[in-house]
C-alpha cells in the first residue's frame, strides 16, 4: 500500500523501523507520528519519551530541534526534559546524518589489534565520502576485532588487507543492505558448549510444568538449584524473586537486562540470537513466580540489529498463546549509556528518564519501575531458569561448586588464537580456560571486565566463580609484550567517559585518576607520591560515590600499583 505524504511517495516498507540504508526522509510530523504508533499504540506517554527519541533518531537519522519541540509538546513535558535526554545518551544527536555512520569500539583489545592505524587510513581514504567515523566503549564484538557498526549493522574482521574494499563500498555509496555477505558473518556459535547450552530444549515444556505449580513452588525450585544472577553480581535469584513476590502490590514488573556494555562482553549477542526462546520462556516463568503483569527487554543500542529477530520470536510466543493475555513483553531500546547496565539506572531509563542510578534501599524488588515492585535479571539468568525447570534443580547442581552452582558462559577476547564464548562449570580454574582458548602463555588476564581483577601467571589457578577475584564473565587475555600501564589507562578512560556525572566523587575522581596515571608513567621521580594519591583517591571514591561505577573505577589503577610494588 502506498500513499502520498507531502510530496514523498512512501511504501509501507519505508516506514519500517529501524532503517539500515540511511536514506532518511526529511523531518515530517505526520510521518513521525505514524512511525511512533507503529512501535507503540500510546507513544506520547511521558514514560515513553526516550523511546520516542530513539525511534526518531533511527528513523530520520537525527532528532532536530524542531523534532524535539514537537515531541515535548505531544508528550506534555518541558523541552528541557527532552534536551536533558539528548545530552545524556550518546547515540542521540541533532546534527544532520551522514550516509554512513561508523562506530568502532576503542577498548584495549581493539587498541592492541591496530585500531588507530586503521582509523587513520580510513580518514585519509574517506575524506570525500559522506561518512562519519566515531568510537565508543564497546559494540559487543571483541572476539572479532576489528569490527564496527556501520549504520547499526556489525561489520567484522576489518584489517589492512581488506580496507581498500571497505573504502570502495563507502566511497561508492553502496547501501549497506547490498554489501557482500562476507562483511556480516554471524559467528555466534560457542567455542565450548556445556549443559546449559546443549541440552535438548523443548519450547514451552518448562513453562507448562510451572503452570501446575504455585509461585512459591517455582521459586523453591530456583532456590534448590542455587542459581545466582549471571550478570556478574551473583545475587541469589530466588531471594530476589521472593522479595518482589512478597510485596503488597497489585502490579509488578519484570525486566530482562540486555544492556551488556562492559568492554570484552558479548555473550548476550549469542543468547539473544541463538537462545532466544529459552530467554523468553525464562521470563514467562519468572513472571508467573513473582506475579508480574508486564515484562520488558531493555536492548542496548549497539544490538539494535537484533530487534526484528526478538520481535519475531515474541510474536510467535503470542501466536502460541503464551504471551499477550495476562503477561506480555515489550522490547525497549537503549540509546548508548553504559551506566544503564546498572539495574536502577536501567529502570530510570525505561521510565523515560536519564539513566541515573538510584540510592538503595529501597531496592527494585520493593520500589522499582514506576515505584512498583520490579525484578531485573540479565539475559543469561533467564536462559538458566528455563534450563533448571526443564532439567531439574539437581541436574543444574551437578556442575559448579556448593556456593556457585551450575555453569556460566565466559566471553574471551585478546591475545589468544581461539577467542569466543566458553561455557564452563563454575569453579573452573582460569588456567583451564586459557588452555582451551590457546592463551597458556599469557602475561596477564583481566577477569570480570575493567572493574574486575588483573591476574598474573602465578594467579592462573584462581577459579572462575562468584567467590573468587574477578568472578569471570568477561575474560581479556594479554600476552607478555603488553603494557600493564596501558591496560590500566584504557580502563580508566573508559570509566571517565561512561560516568553519568551525577556525583562529584565519580565525575571529578575519574578525571583525576587519569591525570595521576599519566604522572605515574611519565614522571618517575614523583611515582611514590602519585601512588599514594591514587590510593587515597580510590578510597574516597569507593566510600562516597553514588553507585558501583564510581566505587570500582579506581580498581585498574590499584591493580597497576600492586603489580609495580610487587616487582620493585
């Protein structure tokens, strides 16, 4: 069906969201309303304000001043509220869109794989192309460096040998959807599968079993399994559900945190594409256990290319009658803010606000989304729930340790011949993972992302579980030629860049940490004083920062100091 709209002939496909071709139409309020209603029947609620901006951004390529004012008026909010969101989220912008928007990750793995020379060559070769090159902290592709998001789609394996081909495509103006398939390999398979990813999954079996059980019985099964949140914190899942379920409220919410933004993490990419149904089924089970009436998947903007796939799978569950009556799931998209991985910041973002973490208590299970009891679990945790119910708690406990039962998928990147995803039993020694990925000769390994632990060869027998340093999850392998100071500096810049700026200890402390690290490296005569200043500042930040980002931002610098002290 086609129709005329202010001089533009628009097919139905032209209004689909998101759009990858970046052939954006000029701003038009009538078309904007059509696009918003395509995503949400009631798009002008103040709590949907951020999603409105995201939809306009990925449809028109920008959110102009006129579009901001239009949306503010329709939502009944002040224009300053809209501008506050525009300034907070990295992917929202007022400027005219280029034909091609390229985002490269600039974390330490990409830096060590030659990011800067690649960017320099691209800038020289694309000087006349309608192209914008930018960097961001993480795009969820660290196992496939160098990679970039080109108009939102992941292009992997960029190197000096194929750079001319890439530049020819960009200079020629070929739409991204017509690029050769080899630029977009899926490669989401696990390097090492385990019981949670290779069992004989039967869609709906676990949920049908739960329909015969009370909410207390369902939570009891999760408690028997000993499942702990697999996003990194390791809080007992059953306790979180029970705390929400016991609240005297008629409305409860459930949220799947798909906003993994920690450099070196990419397992959600696999779960959302290859294990979509177990994740959805786990959400349905959790909703039944806590009595939730509405669920949300908060999808990071860097994974926007998975949006249609998620919607298709959700629609199939609706068609089967599992979704849409007493409980439904809505996909909402982030706009580029690492801090929204923190559960209370994510809740604020879902409510159409800036992603500022909330003080605790009260915890989300007491007062979460719209001040209603809310459970937030990450993607892998929901997949584990389905596995536990279908296979039984005892089968889950056969793996792992008493305090960290089950298995976990680790994202491995860096200086190893076999980067990728590895499912291992909790409590597996780091050394075993290094053997599997080919990193036995590593000089050091960052375990648990930038806020985790930097481990050296004498510590490689440390176990990967919730009771050990780093805990696992994101594993970055560094060979013996890598500079520990460079690693610490990159992580510190990451925290400075991603600080939400709400509290002074984090906002100013991360900047001061970066200066102190430079002094530590560049002024040997002042090294001792710099070390003392870093330690004092790190204690201040840990004690007074508003949220976990500020409390842990100094850990890379402390890791560096402890290593230098040990070898002086």
